[in-house]
C-alpha cells in the first residue's frame, strides 16, 4: 500500500538530505540481488533514522533485524566516538554481504553483527541501550521489547518498524498472525507506563517509545 501519492513521496524525497554513495549502493544492490527488497529502509526512512540517532547521541545502539545493513549504517552516523552498534539477524545467508558493506563504511570498528536468534543473543549483552530499533519478525516484537525496555536508559528510544503493516492493522476485517501481532505490539506499548509513545504514519509506520525515568 502506498500511503502517499507518488508525486508527494517523490517531492518529499527531493527535500530530504541525500544518503552516502555506500548507502546508495546498498539500496541499489538490495533491489537487484536480494529477496524481499522492500525490507530495506531506503533513502527517506534511512535519513530519519540517522537524524534520530544524531539527536540521541547514542553510545550503545541495538538493532534487531539487520537485513542488508542499510538501517544499521544510518544509525551508526549518530554514534559517539566510543560508541558501538550491535545488530542481530537470523539470516546467515546475508552475513557475508553485510560484513562487506560494514567493512567499506567509516564505522566498521563500531559495528558488531551477530547471527542467530535474537531471543538468545539479547541476554548475552550487559549493556544499557540508548537507542533500539526493532525490525525483525513481527510476532516476537513484544518479546524483544520486554527483553530490552528495562535496559534502555531514561530518555532513550525504542523504535519499531512496520507497525502499520501496509494499513492492515487499521482494517478490522483482516486477521493473520503478523497483523494481529503488530496490533498487540502497538497496544502493549501504548499501555506501558514506563514509556511515552507516538505512532508515526511514516513509510510503513514507526512506533516511537521514549523511556521515562524509573
């Protein structure tokens, strides 16, 4: 589903800061060579993630769902000099590609890619997260959220992608595992007194949760 008329979306893109040649290459090669290329954040969402990261000034970022590495590299732009971004993905087939992109970036020493089940990997990190981005299997969004929310610093952010799910979440006639899981996630965050939140109708929807003080 297109949420904006194409000409409006194109116009917005013209007035969005450009991405780097490496990011342009990743987006192009993802569309040419990788299955389900719509999963790539792309120019406008990538610049949004970069902007959010720069505003937060994170020392520790956690991403659940790497895909081809585009969003990780966007968020890495806001890392502090001693910062680190940990990104987790279950798809070993993309590991070599992603590691190659990371090696070609100026943030190579700050990027930590782990391949495996995020439910098993997340507990291995004794970290306080400044920024978390959820963009993996939708049915486990609540699980991932609960695994990290108490480890996010006050004022830190948890972003979750695809929470509109091509508009399906707002259509009561649609019921499937992923749509129902995203509805449940949105409701879960909205009811959580530990955060303040807003669902942004941007691209496929981003739920922004800001951690409140304990």
